[in-house]
């Protein structure tokens, strides 16, 4: 917990809630009759409403991207390293909006919310969201906030996919789009890892086909396994070697099936911690949204044709040791943008952290984003 | 099943059993009072007993490396593509021995065997094997077969680790050592994947702390998850893309939590199939043997010093798309051998299959092994 709030923090933040009564038609063919979005804002919207930046979150993220909810918080928001006064996304200059996505478990309508049709939690009957559904809900929030056009939409990983979708579905509503550590669609290997995670959750006897809330329980073991596996894919092999190597927990091999190595202990801790905080149905939903994302599919699998609808400038960034969405996956986006004659800056950042690198204020990365956001002020739409 | 046995097959094979009453002291400090090894042989031992080759198996392997057990077999042994008359490991020329390792579940003494001390299955009380324990038991089998010196000891993956251990512990008992798609020790990431697999098995309510046989059940779901995860690491990203891409099982997205993509269906099938055939305690034991393997640890982590004990010639082979034990892991072995001034040939084979490539008769790989085995006949020990 912070004894003092650091000077470059956005400080104490209160989440806000927007309720929408207009039904939201979804990609699945289903409709969400009404819903609420929980979000946070940092900084001040300027008079001509031209300084707003939307932050889109990743699989296990949420609206709490920066600052603290109370002086008792152990940690600030998930992207606090990059959002704040004087930071990369400078809240002295920009008005930052960060939303918990629909289907999430941090306050926006999702599987743990009450289904008005039944009076009971949606659970596994909550509709599977597509990235385009999130983007549509975010556009309605922008309407509500009086933001006609974002200065930029920014996201890493699954958040980057939302940023990309914004550029396709709402080309006139943004000057810049930053797609970080993402891919234009999952590979078979990406889907395979998600499927193992889903099977781990579904195999937990406390899962009850997703109706675990009705049984007053939670599939903690399955969620723990899913998170342990996910965590491996967020770190690079070299980062794991650097952090743990083959260090032994007790200095000697046990020759039993308990923890021998530090890395095992770390993964179990991470998994258990996560399983206390996250909803399993949300986890399943988020992995399906990842699997389904494939904007080129509506355009004969021609990503360049798909992206030619966009009207903003692009920043694409990847990280050298990211093997979840490796640099060549980002380069697929860059090549398509170049082919579509859209303005794009691309950099592969040399970073040891693997996929998680997008969360860190790595100097070259900071400079890249700063430069991009600044260039949008002079340039306007391309 | 084979309607006819192919001409280049070793044909119908009967496994043999060797029983050992001399206790086997183990790395763990425990002792196996007596045990049996199940093995197969292909080809004929020559008069001076100089043409014997030992094949060491990997995590889920066994003694049945080539040929068929009956005309009803759907498939031949696991390395049939490389062992047979006229094949890479030519049974017209060599006498090939393939053993099921201790702790396995295919006939050699392991967790499903009866513990003579209790009259009940060992289950989780079967001692954890180290690679050196297997090698010691294999050396006793060699004594029994009258093989003083192997022409070569050959293995891929965990089998390669056994071959390497042979060269350290029994330097005078082999002319050649082929270490294929292996590593001198697991990385933190390798251990992390094994730990997720172990946790998946241990979390299965049918696991019963490993005493599932006493409950007349088996942790099938956990073993299925472990295998699905393992399977992802055996294939390259590109091989999965080639094989499945984003092909949909039913031509359309379901927007539910059933199988959408072919790769999900494939993994589930592989996992279920495996969980019908393999013992969970053996799986746990094998992953621990992998985690523990680190021959340099007894030599101040100096692999070159450790390998300077060897007296044979080495072949080290890796595969370009193997990310489980990537080429740079094989190169660690090669560098240590060079530093120790031991004779070593090394090739990184260009192959799309990932880690599993070691099972396939890839022309460059075939030539490499053939050349190596031939060179041992002219050269003798280095």
C-alpha cells in the first residue's frame, strides 16, 4: 500500500458506472437487453473534446488501469507505469478512459451479473462476446461521455485487437490506433493453449457446467491451472531463466512430488492468487473472444482490404522475446496496412520480458508511444 | 492393422522379460529390492557381440520401438520408421535392444506393479527414478545379454538424456552416443510446463493422492490435460498452422463452449486416447526424471568437465522448429564436448515437425545417423 501517493500517480480514483438501456445486438446473433459498463477516467477532457484516449484491456485486465482505489491498495492499476502526470500517456495532457469489458468480472455486466430475464446470475448463459461487441459498447460509452473522436485508441494483446477493430468499425472516430503485442488472429497454437485452459476449468468438479454460483462454489483448481499455463506464455524463456533458473526451493531435490524448483512455487502462487480473484466463466468468455477474433474473415481473409476501411494513423509495436504474439504476428498487421496504403509506424522493441513487456515503461517503447501521440496532434487523420 | 507385414519391417515381435533379484540402489537414496525389465530385440547379435545398439525411450515411450506384436496391431512400434532391415538403424546389420524403463507402465516394474513389501501396487510410493538409475538398470540388462560394449546408445528427447548419461557413467561400454533433440538440463520454462501437467493430474478428484488403483479409478481427465499440454510443446507453431490453421470443425463458429476449431478436436482426441493407455503415476515420475536431469550439477555445473569422463564418439542432432528443446540447447552439449575435446558431430536439421521431428526419417537426419553408425565401425573409441 502507498504510504504516500507518488507525485506521478493519477492518485485516488473512483470507478464510475454507465447504464445502457438500449439493447446491444451481438455478433453471436444474441442481444444484451441492457447492461452497465464500469470505467475510470484520468486527466481532464479539454474544451473541444479532442484529447481523449481510450485504453482497451487484455484477457485478465479491467478498468482499473492507473492510480489507487484506496490508501490500503497494495498495488496501483495494471498500467500505472505508463499512465499518469508526466508519464507516457500523460494525464496532464490527455483525458484517459479505461473500461471493464462486457463479460468481465469487475463490475461491467458479465456472467456474475443478474440476468433480468431470470433474476439469477447469467453464469455460462451470458452471451459470448466478440471483440466487435466490446468496441460497439465502448463507442456507446464514448457517446455518453461526449467524445466524438478519440485522440487515440490504445491496447496491448487482446486490447490491441480491440484497437484494431475500432479502426475498422469506426474509422472516423479516432486519429490514432496503437496495436501493441497483438496479432490479426490467433494461430492454431494460440487456440490450442486456450483450449487446454478451458478444458482445465471445465474438468474441475466444482465447475458444474458453469453453474457453480448456483452450487455456492467456484472451480478454483481449474482456474488456477488455466492461469499457470497462461502465465508461462506471458513470460519469455529467457525471462524465466533469469528469474528462476533451476533454483531449488529448499536447496535440495525432494524426490517426491512436492515443489522442488522455485519456478513451480511461483506458478502455484500466481495461479492460486488469480483463482481467488477472477471468475471462471469470464475466463472462458475471454479466451473465446481471442479465438474468434479474425477481422479479415469478413473480407475473404484479405487483411489489407479489411484495413483499407480505416482512416487513422497506426502504431504497431512488438517485443523481441514475445512468443505468444511474436513480432512476425505484428508484422502481418504492418504488411497489410502498408498494402492498404495506410500510415503505420512499426518497431520491434528489444525487451527480455516476453509478452508481458507491453506493461513496462521500456525507454524505446515509451519514446515510440510519446512520439506517436504527439504526431497525431499536428497531423490529424491521414 | 497390417494386412501384410512390410518387407522393411522387423516383423512380428515378442517382448521379453528379464528379472533382477539384486537390489538396485537409486539416486534418491532408496533401493529397489528386485525388478523386472521388459525389452525387445531386433536383428541378430554377431559372434563378437560388437553390433548391439541400445535405444532409449522418451517420456511416453516404451520398449515397443519397431515391428508388430500381432497382425491386429493398428500401428507398428514408435520408431518403426527408423528401425528395420535396410532402414537407418539397419537390423540386417545391427542387433537393436529397446527397454521399457523402470517406473514405466508397459511391463517393467513401475507404479502399477505389486510392491513385494506390501503385496499391493506401489502407486505413488514407487521411487522416483533418476536418469542415472535407468542407465544402471540398462547396464545390468546389457550384462545379462552378454553385451560388454554397445556399438552405440541412441535416444531422442528424454532418451537422449539417457544416452548422454551412459557416456558419463559407463564410458568404456560404448563406441558411440547419439543425443537427439535433447538438452543438458531442463530450463525453467520446461519445468514450468511439467509442473502444470503434474498439477492437472493431482487436481483430478480421481487421483486420490496417487492411490487411485485402491479406489478402482484413474485420473483420466488430469492425464488428458497433461497430454494435451505436452502435445502442444511437441509440435511447432508452423506444423500446427500447416495441419489445422484456423479450420472450423463444423464450418461455422458456435458461440458456445464446445469445439469450434479442428485443433481443439484433435487435442481432445489425443488427450483422451492417451489417458486410456498411460498410467498417471508413471507420467508424474517421468516428468520428475526430466526435471531432475542435470549431469553437470555433480561437477560444479561444468558440463565440459562432466563430459570429459566420456570415451565415445558423439552425434548431437537438433531440429530447426523444435521449441521444447531448441537447437541452442543441443549446442550447449556440443560446446561442452568441444571444450572437453571429445569427438562430436553436430547438425541442426531443417524440419517443420517441431520436437517430434526426431521420430521421422527425414533424409538429412537419416544420412547423419547412418554416417555416424558407419564411422564407429572403422574408428573405435576416440
